[in-house]
C-alpha cells in the first residue's frame, strides 16, 4: 500500500511531471498533475502531452481510475475551463468525483481561466497555493508579454572570451557543462544562432545525450543573417526542423519562432549584442570556465555602450557549480 503524502510533497511530484513537458507541450503550458486517493496516497500522475493530446489532469485521472473519487488533484496550473482541441479539465475532474483540487499558479489566459470557479460551483473544495512552479516560467512570460522568453547562453573563459585568437573554441567548458547544455536544449522550443557561427563552427545544434543519441524532443534551429548557408551544413541535417531567416533583426528571429515560449540565443557575439540592444534578452545563462586566454573573441559586442553608465546590468538569480565550471543565471 502506498503511504500518504501531504500537499507540498504532491506538488513537488507534479512539478517534476511539469518539467518533463517543457518544450514538448508548446503552445500549451507544461502542466503536471498528481491524484491522491481519499487516504492521501498517490494513485495517478500526468503531464501535458504534445498539442492535441490530453492535458496533465486527464492523464493523471486515467492512471488513477476509480481511486480518484473522493480524492485530491494537485496541479501546477489552474485547470482549464474551455474546449479547444481537447475538452475542459474542469469537467474531467468533476466527472471523476474528485473532492479537492489544489493548484499552484492561476491561469492568466482569459480564454482558459475560470477553472477554479467552475470547480467550486460543482461542489469541489479548491485551494490556490499561489506559487509559480519554475517549469511554467517561460509559458507564463509569454502570456503576460505576448512573446517568447529569450535566454542568451554563453560558454566563456573567466576573462570573457568565447574563442581563441585563431578561432578555436572547442572546448572551453568541460564535459559536465556540455551535458547540461544538451539536456537544456531538449526542453527548448527554438535555438537562434547567427550565420557567422554556422560558417565558422558548422554546429549541429541538436540536443544529444552523452552517448551521442538524440533526445526525443529537438528544438527548432533558426539561423539569422544575410549570408546564405549551404544545405549540406550540419544544422540542416539530423533530427528537428531548421530554417534560415535572411535578416539581421532579432525581431525577425522571434517572429520565425512562431508560438514558441522558450527561445535560446547561442551566438555569435554580434547577434547576442543585437538582442541586447533590442531589449529582447530576459535571461542569461553564462557557463564560466576556469580558463584565461587574454585575447580572442569576446562573448558579446553591444552597439552603443561607451561608458560604464551604459552597461547592461542584470540581477544574479543563481550560481551553480557544474564540474569544474560555474553556471551563472542572470535575469532582468
């Protein structure tokens, strides 16, 4: 018999389910759900399927079966209350006879919101936990700002170089950091790079496991610039979609990403600088290696910065050691 868990523990399990849906569920939110039976034991777990598939609550209820009746649903986002490609999750919860629902974040989408009210009207005890689980960060950003959240990823030396004077750049960071980068790519909607990066390094930009096999989910690869990239380049091969945007404007790259919620810019230094200059950088993930070059290509070049008062200042969010490298996450 499964031991009972409290709401906080159930929410932690739901967040883990939510994390596994990042990149997969877009444009739908990466929601996670856990069903507890009347005694508080976990009887069902679920995450949002790719667009057109079942939502997290429906998946979890299917696993729970009859054990959901009189039990509790713990969900990372307020259950939806509208019919799109699938039916309302509120009606699925009511039909299953769930007695209690606890949800972490309120749904800001006016089309889907209202689930808590519908559940209460149906006799369900509803609790709003008023937290925003981290896997929903990018989706919530898009709902509030009307565009994807943009992250700049850098791998640099301590003195801010991403390549030596002769152009060599593999590998500045160690294997643990590179493994982390690929795992993160597997949860992105799109990667953006400049034509110069593709011409210099011929990267695949796919998400790969340490043994070289591809992850099931691959981000869209968007190459920005006016230099035509040959079709035999690695970026056009392998799993996942790739396209070139014949423009230098970051806004055009964002438009090419379509309904993406989580976009990462990986180079080069001028393109990254252009995103900063356009005010389109929301987060920076800087992998800093214990390496000193003293010369070489800088991590970014931002036009219009001539004095310290013009510097681009961000807030330090987290610091994490990964092998011999350090990952600094900065946010606006």
